[in-house]
């Protein structure tokens, strides 16, 4: 099970790097304006259609793979957390609220500990 999780994690990191690289390679919406000023030969590497449709399809496919690996890693994390819940992790218990009322002179009474075997040192 751990080898599958490691493979999913490696593929997840590679997909993230691929998406970053493909997004950085793509031209923005305003890049076509430069073609009118002599920059028309910049997008001929991927054929006459330009790099738009090819790079967009690649980015979409790798982004889908990235999200699927994200769901896979979330599944493995959930399985591990359910397995760790039975180990005996202590549960936090809230202490009861103690209401203190002022006396007639507006002074608060001295604090009296409710628990006699407290682990908190008096000091």
C-alpha cells in the first residue's frame, strides 16, 4: 500500500511541475498583438495552427491528472488517520465553567480549587 502511495505522490509532483511548465510556455491573450509588428514566426514550432490548441489540451490533461492524484492522496491520508485513531490518542475534555459572584463590597472571593489532585503545581 505504501509503494502505491509513493508512486501517486511522485506522479503528483511531476504533474504539478508539468502544469507549471506548460502554463509558462503558453502565450497570453495579448501575445497575438506582437505578430503584427514582426513577431509572427514565434509560434511556428508546433505547426501552422500554433501552440494554442496543443498546449491547451496538454495542460488540461495534466491538470486533470493532478486533481485525480490529489484525490488519491486525500484517500490515503484518510485511511491513515482512521488507522491512527485507534492507537489511543488522548481526547481533550473541557473543564466545567465556574461562575464567581462578587460580594457586597465588589471584591471577588478567594479562588478555591475544585480538584484536589490537580497536576498543576501551586506556586
